[in-house]
C-alpha cells in the first residue's frame, strides 16, 4: 500500500489559502511520518513536519515560538520543502533562542500578520501553557488573544509573485485540547480552522515498520518474506500506540537482543514490563506426564481433561501459529455448578506455572 499524508496534513494544505489561523490539537506530541522519497518514510517531530508542509506550500519564512526558547526561525528538512530565498523577510525577533512570554508574542503577531512581502507563518507551540486558565485570563493574556481574534478577521489573502495561489501570513496554535484556548477566540470563528491530529493508523505504522525494524537483530539478514512477516506482526501488535512507542519498542528489541521474528515479545515487554516469558520456563517433561496428575484432581471429566491438555501442548509447541499479541489458546468451560470447571482451570494453571492463581482471570457470567 502506497504511503499517503495523514488526514490532518491534507486538511491543513487544503485550507491554508482559505483560513488565516489554525488550531492544531490532539496527538501533537508524537512523532509524525514523513516521506523523504517514494517508498522511503521516516518520522520527524510534529513541529518540523508542520514547517516542512508550510515551506512545501510556498511559505518563505516560518517562526517557531515557545516560552522556553522564544522565537526561532525554522528550516525545511526534506527535499520537497525547499526554502525559497527572498528579500522581503521579517526581521528576526530580539528574543530568538531566549525565554519569552505573551508580551513578546503580542509584539510579533501583528507585524507578521500584516507583513506585505514574502509569505510567513508563526507556529505557536505549547500554546496550552500560555495561560493558567483559559476562563480566567490576566490582562496580558487577554490582550494577546484579543489581538489574535481581531487579526484573524483583519487578515486578507494576497497573491505572491511567482505563485498561482494566494497566501495569508498564517498563525498556527498547537494545543493538546481545543478548550485550552479561550472559547470566544475559536468557537464559531469562521477565520480559524481547528484540525485534529489522530494517533497513527495501520497505514502509517506499516509504512514506518521496515525502517524501524532495521536495528532489530536478524531483520536485515532475513528473507523478504520473513521481513514482511515480522513487519506485519509488529504492525498488528502495536495497535493504538504512538510512533514514540514504536521507536522505543524497536530500541528495546535491539538492546535486549529480541529477534525480528519475535517482535511481539518486545511489544509485550514494553507494554507490561515483563522481561521473561513464563512459557519458556515451563518444565516440558512435567507436561508429558500431566494427564494422571490432572485426572487425580478433576474427577469424571476425561473428555474435558484430554481437550485441555491438547490445547496446552499446542500452545507449548507453537502448532497453529501465534499472531501478534493474541492468546496462545482459549478455553471455554461450560456446565452446571460442581462439575469441575474452576478446578480444571486451577489445575492446568498450577501445572504450567506452579501457582494455581497465576495469569488466570475467571469470568463466572
């Protein structure tokens, strides 16, 4: 399946000529997939992915702002997002690289929005931290957001020499939740577009899996078919995780020598912190003579005992395969009270792990 840009990025590109400001919210602290060349996908910081998209669209200058580092000019990092030189650049703010607050932001925003020459953008990162409470603003905070509100309506798109599309000088607020900014700035404001960033879906995870697994033992040396199998298992077992998590899992696999064919084990270690597989410590000779032991504890259920032991043996040997983080086996014990359902479950668990309460959850519904 060919890689395509995530929905939030497509949405941003579509509305850049139509909206003067954006509020980007959701999974904004995660890494983002970026295609460097056809078939070559890597992960970048969210703010850098945003800057690359702006430069690729035709912006000549992008400023990044947060309260720790103040204003910093950004540069593109991918071949498709080349920065275009211009003699109409804004002057670099005096706070560049130094801590700065809402006063400095209030000083630059009007100049940027009203800038007449090369199109520029301002990315306001960690905007949720600009206020203690969006419902109880200080005078400086109120001035900042009032400025933003008025400027969002004053801004007009304009043509740029050499470009067929029109540009705003765009302001982009990065927040964890839409409600982190004052409602009166965002809600029902036709000049501001809210864009939600979702967690990476299976398409993104599948596109990144081959690059992430390069560091895992055995991946580079394996056949194309085995690589595909390892990547599929990695994708299936990481449903709901962030790209930061996927990077960490690959690093964990490398550090602990987990083979590419066993990436589900690295995912399990990352999720639950278990560094040893209890199945690897089971005494196999004990399993061979298990039938007599089980029958001594569970009376009158020879068929159930036989089937349960068959299930255990298949789980031990891997017959039937094991995909992702799915169970090695599932047993559904049905019957009236007193026939030995609970006793059989406890006996099998004690046989495997030496403790009849280990790794067992009872659903008596």
